[in-house]
């Protein structure tokens, strides 16, 4: 058999040298964009881009303290102060990381619209907390994007722990949330013990796909705590009571059994 009959050369992809100038530029542009994307997502250090204020330059936190001493004097103990790197790396890092360069604000004696106020817009917070921007876009969320409340209503960026009710702070999550959610604050004769642990035990406080910003949509949420070892086949006991026929009715609070999930004045079963 003649070997030349089947000796058809395999198809090869054309190299850049074989492409015309327009196609060559398009390919190079795609490769460049891909390399930039890879370099951004593979960075192993924190990169913070302070808010931009046209025409303004950085003046340093010492300049801010001349007028805002009541705020800056406690900033050394704040969670956000730990972001400041020592030496020349921190030349433009401090107050201006969140508020933008302050030269125009300082020269104008504190004129409006010359500095970024995170209480007016959460974008200053979102430059680092990108995940929270996503959570606030979920169907059920605190109305931060709508401008009805700000991050500063629940977080203290200038002193102590940024999470007011977190860490070893004397204030609890319940104290923080209770400033607005007074009906859930109590006091109650019969408290739900989960409230003592903190509102985030049951609620995704920035946003959730579930109504009332609950972490789970069904009785699964309650059964994370209210469960016991099952000893009878085909039956589900919770708190010593047979719940086999009750669980299919809905969640523990919507099925008409434990409506007073935060606390009750008349019954330890939190029914009313």
C-alpha cells in the first residue's frame, strides 16, 4: 500500500505570526486582559484603594486630629487601626483610607462635600467588605443600600471592636439590635435562651434569602439546638414531646406552636 495516500498532514492552529494585524491585536488584547485578571485574583496581600476626591491630596491623620481629636484619640484601640502598616507603607493610610484625601476638607475649614462620609454612603465600607455588598443585595436585608440606616448604626469604626456586641465587649448583640428591635428586646418572663447567645444565632444580619433574615427557612433552624437522641424508630421526640406529626405543619413558629420565639410573658414553651 502506498503510504503517501493517507499521509495527510494534521491541521494545526495558526500562530500569531500567521494572523492578520487586526486579529493579532484582538488575541493579544485577550491575553493581556487574562493576565491582568489572574494577577488580581492571585494577589496574596491586602490592597486598599482609598476613596477618590477630585483635586484633593493626602494630608495624614495628624491633620485630621486637629479638629476631630474626640474621634482620633481613641482610634489606636479600634479594630480598623490594625490595618495600618508601620513605616512608609502607612504614609497615606489612616483616616483617609475611609474618608478619602483630606486636603480640600482641611483647607476649607470642614466644608461639606469635601470629604467622604461613610454614614451617607456605604461605598467607603464596601471597598474592603465586598461580601457585605452582596449580602445587602439579597431579597431580605437591612435597608443600608436604600439609605435608611448605615453601617455605623451597628458598627463602631473609630474605637474598640468594630462589632459592638462582639469579642469581650460588655455590650451584646442583643443590646445592639435591641436599640431598633424593641419588641424583640423584652424583658420577658420566659426568655428564649438563644437570644442570650446573640441575634446572629438565628439571623443573617446583613442579608438572607429567607424571610426575617433567618439563616434557615424551616424547622431545621430550631433543630440545630432543640434536638435529642432518638430512641424510638419512626418517631421524632423534641424536649420529651412527640413531634412526629407536628414538624410537617411548617416551621416551629409558623405552625402555631411557638410563635413567641424571642420570649413569652405567660409560658415557657414560648407559645404566646
